[in-house]
């Protein structure tokens, strides 16, 4: 399941911490932070911040650094930085270039509408996007050695993103980007829409709504074109919609982006949902290749589909090999199950694909074994090493997202491959070649105490990995350290162990006791990992004086596919029992945790579990619960968007398996609800409509249980940054203020 289903939302920090402190900590700690002025020209790549205490304000106002992209020499890397100010209630944005050797960075532009910088071939020139007038997007060229010397390389008639570039030879670069297309195939621009004199919408096919938007006739599409250089200035010649007239949509909404298409000097490849099937009830995708003989003209052929009979599920991560002659992508077996295991597909000849429609002759599923059994992990992305000899896989594994390698040549002759880890603890956000002619990799990652780390890894010698930049000096700028993070394993409901991450306060002392924050992740097919989040961040709670324990019970990812699958038709069964066992383990084996001052909180499926706690004995162990955008009534999931999700997890549609739907509904047990609760639910949550939160609040109020309801009219299931300031606003009721 996509990580987005975690529903980790920024607004929960201010509100939930206050409630938890009210019920479990007798005195609230100070909220102070110190931020120095950021050098706008040169300076360290690390942020200039030193927090007195890591608070929600520090978390949200700390500079957020993107993944970085090295230039052809491996000497420089470009990235973006965004910073939110509580004084101005506004966000600033910068594009900066890091000197990888010295660790110093220079400012390229602080235009708040600039984004997505890319290197223009083997030069010191950059191309980035800039919001133009009347809803247009400008392609801006800049130089590292002449800061401020920019020109507009082209203007696009609407909003675009996900830019990819590929050299076509001297003075020519292919460009691809995505945007919304009108039914006639042109780029959509909201400002060009004619005024409507009605708010009526008529549908004859679901989905009507998706996550936080109503469906419209406009669909995602991929455009391509050519940038040409003349006298040092690059210019976009023209661009064409590669999907016009195909009935296909890519990237796949809502979360698809660069991971759903790729660009080479000879064409495009992408994944798209099967256009014949209703996307509300199906996850089936297909892989497509579009050969492009000339980037100066519109496509002369339709995309070629590769369909593997054994793989009928979701697909992602299409990528060209470095020579452009072969490809790889990920696809699941089961249609309708978005958390199935990703299989690695290697297309060994794109040229043969044009001549042979028989999939078995041009592609195969790569077999990976570990200790003589089929590897049970599910990659989230696949790529090639710069020399094309290795497949690189980002894989979630026991609380980390790790980069693995497998030998590609051996896989071609059918030899089962064994994965070899290239990185250690943490979560990888991007992998790029370090420089031309080298197999070294430039890796962007995060962990539980640092929001951005850049590292160089040689796949041949991974033990020699070297960190080149840490945005927060390994957490020191936040007052955090890796020593605060540890692991525990406890017995699960069956013959398995359950893993949990533990985050302690920075001033932790073994001879003291601390209240417990038991944090339940969403999904449910997801997991707590060693990754940074500006939504749910365990360290924020730890710094308020809690021992934060983040368990990964049955259904969690990164512990094998069987562990993921076991939650099917057992939403309140095995995971709940695992969590009961975890609480008992904490009580018995962690003497520094005061379980008499325990609180629990969760979002999405984690919110479901808060409601399940309410109706079952474990709920009585907590002083308070926090439920953000959780499930109250299983039956009401019929009003959600992606119906394949409850249909799979609950064993079929409601009318075919009513007993299971009702068995796991928290609404059945409202007669047992008695624990104080904060309910957070938002107006634009079409995933779990706001009626779910209102129902919880109404039940708690009628039962005269201490409770509060927090909502935002412009927020969705996972929350948007716009509400950060208002969530810590003194205009809230007095008992919510800091």
C-alpha cells in the first residue's frame, strides 16, 4: 500500500501533543527555538539553526532540503530548500548548488515560485520551472558561474511538473514533463476555463471523488520536446502530448510522478492503468513504450503495450537502461490488491518489442533468492547502475528503506539472484549517478533524527560509503542524536516476532520513568521506518517527555509478504492482539516506561485502531486517545473512492461478505467506549468522509466522555502545509494553547 495512506498530517502535532500532555504529563516543557539568519549567497550546506528544544515549531520552520542531483563531473549537486516562517506565515524557497568536496553551497535563486532544477547536459547551466503569468509555466535557464544571469528558455501554456532531460547530442536535449490535459489533448490551464454558471456535476461512472478532488474530464499526460542551444542560450522549440488520442493516463493519480515514466534519446516509457477497467475496482496496469524517431515532431505511432499474463496488478518504476536498449519496471501479480509484492520485470530488448508482441520473448520476471528461498521483500523502485551491469532496488526491510544490488548479466541466463545491501539504517529518497564514467552513486536519504543526508556509495565497496552533507549535523541542530533511537522485538499473536522502533527523550535517564506514547501507523499495509516526517515525527513527542514506541504489527510492510497478507479479513484481529502483546512487553520489560501514564494515537488505519481500542480492553489502559481521520463504520467504506481496497481487505464487496465487514467495524462496540479522545477529521477527506469523525464525536459526547473535535475546512486525509500556522494559533480555545 502506498505510504500516503498513513495519513501523517502536520496539524496533529500541536493539537494532539497538548491533549496528551494534559492527560499524562503534569507540567508542560518550554517551547523555544533559535534560528540564525540564512546566508543567501554562500554558506554551509547544513542549515543554520540551533534549537533550544525540538518542538513542533522547530520541526515545521526548519529548512527542508530536497534530494540532490550531481552534475556530470560529480563536483556539484543542485537541490532546493524551503522554509516556513511563523513570523510571516509564509514559505520561502531557494535553489542552491552544493560543492560536494567543501560542503559549501551557493544560492542560485530565491524566487519562491522556482522549482525542479536540472543540469543542462554536461555544462554548468541549469534549467528550472517558474510560475509565469496567467497560469503559464516558464522554463528558466541559469548558470552556476553567473548567478542572476537568467533567461526564459520557453513558456508552457499551463502548469507542468516532473521534468526529465536527456541529451540528444551537441546542443540538443530532449525534455519530458507532465501536466493535466484537456479532452482535446491540449495542456490544461485553469485560468483559461470559461466561467460556469452551475455547480452541477453529472457522472455515469465511479470514481466521483478521489482523495480530495472531484473527478473531471482532465487527465494526466506526458509531453515531450526539444531544447536547442544557440550562442549559449537554450530554447524550447515545441512540445507534444505523447498520450493524445490513446485513452491512457500517466502518471497514475493521485501519487504518481517521475516514478511512472522515463525518457531516453529514442523514446518514452510509462505505466498506466488499463483503460478498459474501472479504476475504482481495479489496480491492473500496463507497461508502454513509445519509440520517438524525432523529438521535433508529434508521435507517428501509438505506444506499444507489454502485457505479462502472470502479472495483473499495479505497476510502477519504469526505467531505461543507460544505453537505452533495454528496460526494467515493477509489477504486482494480483489485480485489486495494491499491497501485493512487486515483481521485477526486465525487458531485455526494446527493439524486439517493436517486432514481437509475444511478451515471453522480450521480457522476464527476475528471480531473487535468499538462503535458497524466494526473497519475500517487495521493492519500491528499480534502476540500473551507471554501467548497466546491476539492477538497483530500494527495498523496505525491517524498519529501513535500503538500497540493494543484483547482478543483471546472471539474471539473463535464468540464474537466481541474491540481493546485496549497499546502504544501512535510514530511508532512501533518491539515487543518482555521481558523475559520468563512474559507477559511484549519490544517495539522498533521511532518518529519525536528520531530515536530509547526502552520501556517496560505490556498489563495489559499499562499506566505504562516505557522507558528504547532513542538513542538521546528524540531528545536533535539533538537539537530537541517533542514540535516542533503538529497537525492540516482542512475541506476536502467532509464531512470529513483532518489531517496534523506540524513540527516547534527548535528556533520557535510566533512573527515571516516562509516560508512553503508543503510536499506531496507517495503511494498514505500511510501516514505521527510520525516516523523517514533518507530519508524524516521533522525536517531537519524545522531546515533550514521552517514550515513543512505534510498533509494526501484522499487516506491516518490510517483514515479508506473508506478514503483509495476514491482515486480510483480520483488521481488528491479529494486529490488535499484536499490539496488546506489545503493551504487555513494554510494561514488563521496559522499567523506564510508566504505562500508568500512557496515551495512544494514530491516523487513517491507526485511527481505526484507536476506535477499536475504545471498544476493547486495551483502550482502558490509556489516559487518552487521538484519532485522526479514522474509520468509525466499516460499512461506510462503500462511500470511499478506491473500492478495490476494502473489497480486497474485507474479502469481497459488502453484499458478498457482509459478515466480515461488520465483524471488524468499530461502531459495533460503542457501548464500551469510555476513554477521553481527541478526534481530528477534515472536510476534504474523501477517503474517509468527515461523517466518520462526526459519528465518533457524537458517540463520545452522548456518552459524556471528555472529548474534543478538531477540523479544517480546507484539509484532506493527510493534511496540507497551509494549516501548520493555524494549528498553533492562539485563537484556538484556551485549553488548546501552549
